[in-house]
C-alpha cells in the first residue's frame, strides 16, 4: 500500500504500521512522537488511532510509559522572535567512556532540529564542517548562535562573529555563551535522545564490560567499540530527528511547518562560509586539533584493508538491526557483531 493511502487503513493496517515503528524506536515513544514518525513517512494518522494501536500492539510498553511519565524539566521563560533568530548547539557525552560524542543544533523558535553529528572525540573542525557550515549552506545564517562555554564551539563562534554584518537582525549579539543548563532549547531534546538512544546502548555496553567481555582499556577494543556504537547512535538519531521534526509540540505546532512558515535566516554566498576558515582562525591566534580516533585502529593507513573489513562485516550485520536489538536489551547480538568486527580487524592486521 502506498504511504499516502492512509485513508484506507483499518485498525489492522494501523496496528501493522505501529508495530513496525515500535521496532525502530523502542518502548519509550508515546503517541505524539509515534505520530510524528509515521507522519514523516507519509502516514497522516490521528493521535487517537495511534494511541489505540500502541495499547493494542505493545500493552507492556504502554504501561511502562504510564508509570514513568513524570517530567524532569523545570520550565523557564524563553523567547525567539522567528525561525532564524536563535540557533542552539550543544554536545552530549553520555557515551564518552565508549568513544561517542553527539552534537545537536536546533532552531529556538520552531524547535526544529537543524543538524547533528556523531564523532569519537569532540572536535572543532568536525562540528564546524558537519553541523554549523551545513546549516548555513542549507538554511541560511542565523542571527544568534547559543552555546555553552565548551571550547569545541570556538571555530563556529569565530565564523559567526565574522559574518555578523550579513545577519537578518544586526542589532543582536552574534553569539551568546551560557552555562550548559541554561541552554534550554538544546538541553530538553537530550532528555528524549538519552531515553531513546543513548541509555539503551550504554546499558548494553556496560553489561558487556561488567561481564568481562570488553577490555575497554585495550586501544584496539576502544576503537572498535567506538565505531560500532557511533554507527548505532547515528541510526537512532536519524530516526529520532525525522520523527521529532514532524511531531506536534503541544500549544505550539509541528517544527517542520513552523520553521518553513516563519523562516527569516539570511541567505549568504557559499564562499563566505568556506571550509578554509580554519586556516584564518589559526592565523589569527587560534589553535585547533585535527579529528582523531578513540583508541587505535591497527588498519589505520591501510584504506584497502579497512574497506575489506567493512565489506566482510556488513555482509553479516547491519547497523539498523543492531540498534533495534539494543533497544530491547539484546546484548548478545551486539556482542556477536562487535566480536566479529574485532576478529576481522586482527586478521587483517599487517
């Protein structure tokens, strides 16, 4: 059935869709995020139908959510005039012990997640290239960049300051650094991401470590764990971002729709946000470190062997299936996949 033939779906059809979506997002997605996930796939179903289907298909998950729905967020006064006023960027280091750091950027007005990245160790160059620069190229320049006091955002702040004359409203400060807990628009999304992605993966990794299967002090093991865990997080973030941007925020609206209807970013020529900004930053007294691995890859410097490793491993496992298994605590499958990746690495070691 076409994704847009939702009007013909009966209860059984909706149950099938919801069951498939639950496999991808796990037990913590309620009717609102589930509605957004299905809407992102083209199925415009009402929240009542989704709520009934969730209760029918996964009653145990529904009961879990009912018992743990207390909000952990203290409301704060917040104001953004339009989409493009404030761009919030923040990092998440819940999996830092396993070589995974996540970066998220979102629009303050609509709540839309604008960009994200997963890396072994947080790095200015990676954050600038994969998040800030991509947002500027695809959506335009925001009036103000909001970050915490971490040094990983210095290159983004440097470029935001350089481009302040091109903004829609030049009377505002080009950027503001505040304490992490005051960066509310970014912090609130981490609550959802931790529950849906980071904590399930961390539970599996901690279980493997506590059972003695992982020697996390071994440099090669570190690198392999970082690689597999990062790819699983990336699958989870891809699913979450599309669902988040299409779900309805109470008393506000749908992030994608709000952003499109109220967008006032400044479109600027691509050469103004060139990738060579790093050289200018260094020449003006800044210091940068190049992206690095977590641990040590024995195949580093041998791209043909690295490609052979990826091909051999991917013939047996897929990251999306691996991520879905972690959502239900299937540490066995994760260990089998990780063990095979490490074994292939050692077999190809020069």
